[in-house]
C-alpha cells in the first residue's frame, strides 16, 4: 500500500538524521511520506526551505506510476520502474531506504535488491518490514502490492535492529574505507 504502519516513522527519521546523507534513494516511494520527511530533516531543518536552495539529492523508485501525486515534488527524481531492473543502472547514494517494500519481493528477488543496495549505498541502508506474517493483496489495482515474503531478524545479521509495534526496522552502516 502506498502507506505504512506509523510505528516505524520515528525510528526511520532518527536514522536519516544520524546518517545525514547528501544523497538518498527511496525505494518504493508510495505516497511519498519518507521523501517529505527526508527533505525536512536534510534540507529544511538546515534553513534551506525553498526548492532552489535544496542541496540534498533525494531520488525515488516507484513501480506503480498511478501513485504519482503532488507530494512527489519533494524528490529530485522519481523513476517509475521496477527496482530489480533499475538498481544495477543507478549511481551511488549515501543512504538507501526500503520502507515497507522488501516483503513485496520473493526471497530471491529481495536478496538481489539488498545486494544491489549494498553495492550502491556509500553510508547506510534502512529497511523496514512487517514483523511476522502480514498478508496483503493487490490494492488500488496494483499487483505489486502483494506480500510475497516474510523477513525476520536472522535475515539481517550485523544490522542495527529496532522493533516498532508490528514493524522490524533495520539499519546497515557501511564501514569507512
């Protein structure tokens, strides 16, 4: 769904603030909530309110173009493509966010997405996913909304973990070279 559980929002925003990225990729934009929050805590909070003053690149990927709405204007660019096909062709980003998206892939595809993100992210990756089974069908005519996999703590060894209600939030920080 182009929305998600509210319990994980503060964890994700806290981690975005800690990472303090100069570039970010939001995989699975949906409505665009995390783009708005990322823009607020990267540019707006630093006094860069007007779009012409923004210094942080915030791009997104959304497979379902019908989710496009005025909120997306906070992004520099939104790719309306399948993340699996697009990720190998993108440049590096300091931070990559997968907010309630990994469960929409099969386990094999999800691993491929995580591997691609590990190659592209220069500082950190944030993943948030439902904790436990959370069946979801095709909503809003979007067949990509179906949950195809379940992710557990054991799937994120070495990641910083938070449990926010029914959400598992995970932060992977890349080690400095």
